C-alpha cells in the first residue's frame, strides 16, 4: 500500500519543482535580455551624441571635407594652429599700426593750427608778408582740390571708402577709414559674427587713415548679403 503511493508523490514533487524553477529561469533570461538591450541602448545613445558633436565640429571648421573622426580631429587641430598663427599676426600688425598711427594723428591738429596762424598773419602783417601768405593759401587750395589729398583726410565719424565683393562663397573687402586703437580687433569680431573666416589680411596706416584689404570665406551654410556686411562694418568705422 505504501509502495503504491510512493511514485505519485515523487511525480508531484518533480512537477512542483518544474513549475517553480521554469518561471524563474524564464524571468532570469528575460532580465538578462533587458539588461543587454539597455546596455546596447546606452552605447547607441553615447555614439549618437558623439557623432552629433563630430558633425558640429565639422560644420565649424571650414577646411574639413572628410567624414571619418580621425580626419576631423586632425583638421581641427590644424585649423586651431592656423587661428593661433593669425592671432599672432594680427597682434604684430596692431603693434606696427599703433607705432605708425600715433605720430600721424598729430598732423591734423598741426594743420589746423597752421591755417589759423596763416590767417592771423595775413590780417596783421605788411603787404609783402600778405602776398606770400596769399600765395601759400592758393597753394593750400590747390592741394585741397586734389582728389588724392581729399581721400587722405578722414571725415569725422564717416568711412572714407568701403567695398564688398562676393563671388560664390569668397568675400573680398576693401576699406579705408580713420584709424583708432583696437580697430582691427573690432573688424575681426564683426567678420567672425558674420560667419566669415579671414584667410588673408593686408593693412597699413598712413596719416591716421587705416587701409585694409581682407580676403575671407563664408563658414557653414549661412551667407550674408553684401549690404549686411557693409552695414556691420560701417558701424565699426563710424565709431572711429
């Protein structure tokens, strides 16, 4: 009698064990799959953010044409070195223009004082001196009628000359305006705000007038019209 009920009890134990362990095994497998999927999702998210950063970096550096990350990093390093060189050139250029521009600014008050002295001398001198001063005044009038002389005298608060030519993505800028301290830095800040990268700059200062020729290229997809570039530069030139 005891032997006859032994096997059903053992089968029931085995069945209970199966019913208890199988769900645990399935739950463990499901949890493992979820963890793998979660880890895979984290990796994909990190890669996506990394790719977005590389794409942003590529759009900021105009000379990058490659897609792979190593080339983008190498081109970015070269571009940063190039920018560092440009900054050093601008600083040296500023030093030279400061050195040339400071004594030149004194010429304009001297010219006004000289004309005032000539006027007083003409009123109170004798006929011979008055004749010499009259000749000198006539010579001064001839000089002021010369277009080149007029171009050298800055009009206060107004730019002397500004030209902007755009061809494809290249921008050529020529400008002449009264020189002031930090003018080159202000110009470069405007150029950068207009999404332009300057790759050639030539500047000189004569008689308090800055002459600058700048070659640049649009950075990214945004292209500013020539009128907008002129308007932004006139604000800087008008504050001279």
